[in-house]
C-alpha cells in the first residue's frame, strides 16, 4: 500500500471509529524526543505533556521516549520508534534526525497503520517520504540561513558553524544554511566539526572554539547548534581573547542565552519554539485519533524567529509567564 493510500485508510478508519455511536477513542500517543537533560528538548517535552493533559482527560496518554545520550543517535532513535510500535502506540510523533537509520522504523509505523507526525527535523520532505500526516517544526536549513544572513548583513563576513552532532540531518542542515546565508550575502562560511561526544560538553566545545579561532584569526562570526553549545562557544571566544571581535548566533535559548543577548556577548538566537513543536504535534494526533480531524496545512512552521536586543525583554517576559 503506498503512502497516500495508507494515510487515506487510516483517516477513514479514524472517522468510522470516532463516529460509531458517538464513541471517542482514547489516544495513547508516543513521542520520540531528545535526552532528558537537554534544555531544548525539555521545552518540547513540556509542550507535549501540556497537550497530553487533554489526551488524559479523554482517557488517553502521552509517553515520552528519549535516548540517554547522542553517541549513537540514529540507531538508538530507531529502536525507540520500534519500542513505541511494540508497546501498542495509537499514534507516534518523531524527528527524522538520521534518515538512513530511522526511515525503516518510521516506515514500519505507517505500514502498521499507525498515524505518524514528523516534527523538529526532516521537514515536509520527510513527512511526504514516510507517509506522515504533517510536519511540525522549523525548516532547519532556513533556520541556519537566517543566522548567516543576519550576521553578514551586520558586517560579520567570515563565519564558522560549530557542529557537535555530525551526521544528524537537522544539524548538517543548520550548518549548510548558515554558510549559505553568509555566502549569498557576500561572506564566507566553514564548519568546525567535533565528535558527537562533544555535544553538551562545555569544556570540550570551549577549548575547540578557542583553538580554532587562534588558528583562524580571520573568523569574526560563529554559529552554534544548541543553547548549551552556544554558551560554550561564547566562553571559547573569551578564552581566545576575541570577545567583541567574534560575533555569535546560536540555535534555541535559555536564561543564560537571554542574559548574553542583553549583555551583548551574544548577538542573537534563532528560536524554533520547541514548546509549540511538542504541543502541536501531540494535539494533531490526539484530535485525529479521537475525532478523525485533520489539518490541511501539512507543513506547520514554528520558526525560525530571531531573538536579539530589540525583543529580548519581551521574550524574557514570556519566559516568566511560562509561555516560552
């Protein structure tokens, strides 16, 4: 059965089940996400869990499955997808981080007739390829591009993307977009590639950034792929004696990132709005399983947004209110 027919069959089945004698299906939704101590993924998880309040009120549930680390990301995530199938998921949400490792597991989801939403990584292309209902998230290439273009237009023309998760499709897309944003606006871009064990290791990232800047003194801009790595990149710049000379953009944000932007040690952050990714993806599947409701806009974008000196205080107010 091709992906269009699988989707149509699943939709028809959901409508019949939801409408029979006014019954409502209880949706047990499994969400594949990042590791528990990853700050970005904690916000995605919060969004999924908040949407899960409605699912629980209707007799369903939301179960979060994440790897313990990112050392073997693709195969580990594929195993989590298969675990969700084996545990009887009514619907599954997942990012297509490493397509060559994860696509067979996602194909097993749709072949089993389980509704699927791709979120965070992979884009509409992955949703189409895998027969998923929707893609929810930012377009990773466009997020990186926004960072490179912003820096180039501000006059910072020689940039390096700090890649601590080589091989992950979304991270590679961040760096490719960043370099394109620079080069298409008159600058040049490169990649500082580190082993996956460096992700979230502030000391390793800072030391690598310091060494790279001392070896490449013309670099005046850097892009980091997550909030933890961004803080480490700022530290590495300071250790290299380049504070105020090398300008910084990073994906996502936390309290220290916002403080950096306020203080001027970081120019801006690219916001994917992770909370929205988790909330929308779970809500879409819960409504589909229960009522047969679909969203005709299959690509639901949550970014990229820019947080800089012009709007950082507004964002901080949103954080205090629990909405960011």
